């Protein structure tokens, strides 16, 4: 949907709607978009890969016409291949799958690309960076989970910074490095210094009384850490 290049080496915030008011989702999204957001992080949970259920294809389909944001869909689901096409058709711009559910990650990445969207891969806090090696050259984005996936508002896991540093040396300039979980005023600078360029924040943006102001504040801190 969006035509900006993932390769542009700018810091970008990726507000996660998981902490938004779901009864007012359209307003929340349009407000953050008007404030200059470019990416919307959409957390899909199946109650199987993670111990929580969020939303799925029909919600993303309904959001697509009301926003021009880049839809960054984080698939916390056991079977990303089965659902890649429906999530692409619903309007996702990028689908990120978990390496833990992908015994043949190249096949998953190829399939995701074949349905017409960009590809991301992610790893849980307990999974080493080396697990990404078979697929790392084939993705547009690597996402480091800095909390155990399933819930917003958790505490940032500090060892994620080592993963960011390792990954930064392994990625090409046209690949983005995203971090997700516990990003807030107290953690964002360290994440940027360790190499993250795309910063997911749920509770620190949509959980705040003034989400656009919270996003601007985090973005300013992130830029200053470069
Ligand atoms: C966690 C999700 C995150 C979540 C982050 O399972 O993948 O995207 O929304 O929430 P915060 O920013 O509150 O840690
Ligand atoms: Zn996420």
C-alpha cells in the first residue's frame, strides 16, 4: 500500500494497536497517522503459539481502507504458511513469521513473498540469533522480540540488545532491524544504539493519554540516540 522504501535508513516508530482502544480503533489509527506515523504494527495471536488471542484477517481487512499506513503484521501463529495469503489479501504490507514454527524457514519466506508482500522473520527471547542464519539473507526485516510474545506492557529483556548488535553486523543496509516489547522512554535509546531502526511500541504509545505526543517524544529520543 505504502510506497516508501523499507531501505531508507531512517528511524521509524511502529505503534502497536494491541494497546489501542479496540472500540475506537479507526479514530486511534487515523489520529496516529495524522501525527506522522508511517508504520502500524498489527499483532495477530492464535491462542496456540502464544497464550493469548487478539484479532485476525477480518479486522485487518476492515482497517485497510481507512488508513494508508504500512501494515506490519506480526504473525504469532503456529501456521504462517496456511494464513499468509489471507493476511496478504486483507491488506498487510509485510508478514513477519516466527522462526520457532518454521522448520524450513526459506520455504516460509518464499511462500510469503509469493503472495505479494514483504517478508519478516522474528525470534523469541529464548531463541539464538544463529537460528536465523538459513533465512537471514532472504528477508526484508528481522524482528527481535524483547519480551515473550503474547501480551503488551511487559518489561524489556536486556539481553535483546546483544541480539540487535549481532544482527546489525549480519544484515545488509536494505534490511530493517525491528524490536518489539517493552520499548519506552527508558529503553528506546539503548535499542537504537544497539542497532534497531524500527521501534514497536504499544503501551508506551496507545496506552498513553496522548498517543501522538507519546510517539513524537519516543521518536525524538530515538533520533537523538543515533
Ligand atoms: C507482544 C507484541 C507486541 C506488543 C508490545 O506479544 O508482539 O507488539 O504490542 O507491547 P509493549 O510495547 O506494550 O511492550
Ligand atoms: Zn508485535
